[in-house]
């Protein structure tokens, strides 16, 4: 138990969870928006803060959102990627994800969602935390395989990422339905899953702004 706790602290490290003050970033802690695609991979864009990540998305949107493949942003070519309108930042020493990559502190993923970006496709369906039942389950039953070489510790309690959407300050941003509802599928098979109240607002009952209609079956 002591070794496991030490490993968890090492993976998490000190957490730079300061959110951008710019209200047009619509930043949300413990959220990992997916959108339709990544237009810039975080492994190739390591920044110092969530605020800088949002500025990168804004710069990309301004330069690359006009369909000019020869344009540049921050000294990088736009290519044929559409302009960024969603972003995700890793504020921990290593950020957990159900994939094959080791995600390091400072990764800034610039993403794009063509329709309704203020309803960002959210793989966690508005939940800030992983279900306790999922975290306690044997590793072989996790929703997706994660090798020990990628993530040697247990599943974290909370979604480690900070994510945001570019939208006017007065817009309401809520989680939209993801392409793959793996959380619901896992809880149907192995649950029921316990809802974990959000520490910042227990009234959210574990969800951090959800478009209920968009998440409905």
C-alpha cells in the first residue's frame, strides 16, 4: 500500500492546476474533451500552463482557421488542419489516459470539433472522477488496455486533464455526447457505478456541466 501510494504521488507530481483567467478559454479542471480530432499533438507541443495552451489554440484558430495551408502560427505550418477550437492540457508529471502514450506534464493538445463546439464531445460524459468500481476493478477489466510500461500505477481518482473551448465569454459550455460511450458501457456490464460528487460543486453529482439531451441514449 505504501509503495502504491508513493508511485501514485510520483506519477501525479505537483499539480499546476491554475486555470486561464481569459473567460473565452472556458477552461474546466478534471475534464478531457475529445472533439472530432487533434489538429496538433500534445507530444509535439509542450507548454508551461493551461493559459498558454489556450493562447496556442487561439493563435492556431486565427492563423489556420481560414483554409490557408501555407499559413503559420507560432512559427509552425498550419498545413491542412482546420483551426483549433478545443484544447486539453496536462498539469501533472504524467496524465492518465486510456491509450498507448505516456502523457507528460505540459502537453497541450489542440483539437477541433466541426459542429456545436460549445457541446464538446467528452469521453468522460461530464464526470470529473472515475467510478470507484472501475478504479477497484482488476486491470484486465479496464475499459481499454493500458500497459504497465505506460502507466504502472492504479487508475487515478480524478480525470487529470484541464480542457477548454474557444467561445465568447457569455457562452454556456457543457459536455456533449462522445463518439464512444465506453463509461456507460463499462458501468452497464460491471456496475452499477457510483456517482462521485464534484468537490467544487457537490450539487453537480459528479458531472461538470452536462448537456443531458446530448448524452441521452
